[in-house]
């Protein structure tokens, strides 16, 4: 008998959750919540807010599990996307950014042949970025900082920040596709 | 148009996933994203690309209270319709339940009795409710309340259809783009029971928008009985 991989387990649990199986949902939570909580905590920084975020995100997962499309995106990417978008929304609200409405990326995992890149690949490619580019990308991803916030944090003009991010992303994509 | 430039699209998608796209730019991008599957695919690719960055985060077990709260919300009082998650899922709604209930309550004046027998929330690509459609018992009138304007581009509009299991359909109306409530009389000549149809919304462009379903399906969902 072949043991299920983590990926297969998550796919199976999501499918069962879509059918309303609470045990599967509970197991999905047990398996994924430590990582997802870490993602929320890193962006929101306040434990109570991160817990609210995790709770809302999992309620979304419970309602939307049926929209997860096997083979179109890795389950963990799908889950991280839900948590990140919830966290970014909450962060923007905290910062009184009225323009950041609570639009979700949750449902936007579109059919496509996305190539999964492993951590080693992204680490290697992150190292090919210039220091400023790398710092901008890491701060934006991990902490949800906007262009002006990055400019403030790194004490650089917004224009420089925008250039760093764009060049950093371009380089990252080139490197990962190489 | 700038958004058609492949390099711009690629970068905007990257910045969107990264989280650095904000304010007006983020809102514009999200509006485009709703209608653009290719852009959604780019966003998806960036989500996959950047996700391994999270491997650097040390997993942190959330306190048990979080799961208790979730469990409470999904597992109790199934007889209470408004708090029943399965009910919401059937409606295809992911918005915060309280806000939807509020929208619903606001949408139904107190003098209007009996209460609508069937309702459906029409949601957009991000599963946000955009219109609330309700039907009163024995009436061929549908009541449509705009919960959030779609801001459709010029020349495009959302059309509501009833679609039956055998594939036949009936165009109902062009859905309003402005806030407010409208009533629509269903044609008397309909051969099938509107209560047994599914609600479908498509994005149409032609003059025969309400008679000829050709556009992309934006929403599909059943009625929910109250």
C-alpha cells in the first residue's frame, strides 16, 4: 500500500470538506493551521488580530472548499492565498486605507499550468536580486507593506521602491524560469 | 491600453500577489481581474511562485480557542437558517454573514408581506454578493436589489436568466448597475416553473442581450427557499 503524500492528503481533505465533512475539515485545520497562522501573524503582528484572520479564513475555506480545483493549484497555495488576502485586507483596514476593500483572491485560482517552484529555487533566485530589491520583495510579501510604507521603512523615494520591486519581480521570474 | 501590455500585466499581477499594489491601483486591478481569466492565471502563477517564501516562517500553533470558534460557527444550531453555514454555501456567498443579512433586511420593506419565498444572492468573480434577487410566492414578479455596483465597462452589461434542467432559458432583465431596487415581471408565456430554474448571469454586449444568451457566464446558482 502506497502512503499518501501530504499533497494528496490535503487534496482529499479539501474534497471531503466541500462535501460538508467536518472531520475532514478539522483534520485540514490541524495539518495546515500552524503554517497559516504563521503567515497571518507575520503580516498582522498582533496575535488576536491574526487569530481573527485565521478564523475568518477557515470559515471561508469551509464555505468555498468546493471551488478548489484539483490540479490547478497546490492546496497549500490556495489556502495561503485565502489567508494572505484576508490578512492584507485587515492590515489595510487597520491603516485606514479606505480603498482597500475586502476583495478576495480566494476564488481567483484560475485554471492554468502554473509551475510549482520549491523553496530552494526561490531562495537561490532571491539571492540573485540586488539587496534593495530583495528587501523590498521580502518586506512586501511578509509584512504587506505598500510602496509608501516601504519608502518610509527603507528611507528611499517611492519611485526607487517601485523600480526595485518591478526589477526584482522581473529578475525573480527570469531566474525561476531559467 | 496600458493594461493590455503583457509586461505591465505580468508586473501588476506580481505586485498584486506581493501585496505592494495598493489603493486606487489595487482597486483598478481587482476590477480588471474579475473579468479577465488570463490575468487571473497570471495572479495564480505569481501566488505559486512566491508561496515558497512562506517556508521560511516557523509554524506557530494557534491557540485552541480559534478552532473552538470555527467549530461553533460551522457546527451548531442548523435549524437557525441565518447562522447555518451550509445555507450560505448553497447561496454561493462568502461575504460576512452579518453584512448579507443586513443587506437582506434593508432590502425588504416591513410592509411587504408575506416574505419572499425564494431568494438568491448573485455574486461576482470574487464571490461578493452584487445583487439580491427575491421572488414572492405565487407572484411572477422578481425583486432585484443592487448590493454593490458592478461598474461595468461601456457596452457590456449583466443579464439575468432563468435556466431549466433541460437547458432551456428565459432572459429576465439587464441587471441594474446603480444602487437601488427594481421589480421585474416575468413573462406570462413561460412554459416552465420559474421556481424550478437556476439563476444564471451572463455578461452580454449585443442588442439582443436579453433574448439570446451568448456571453460569458458570470454566476450560476439555485434559488434558496426561505
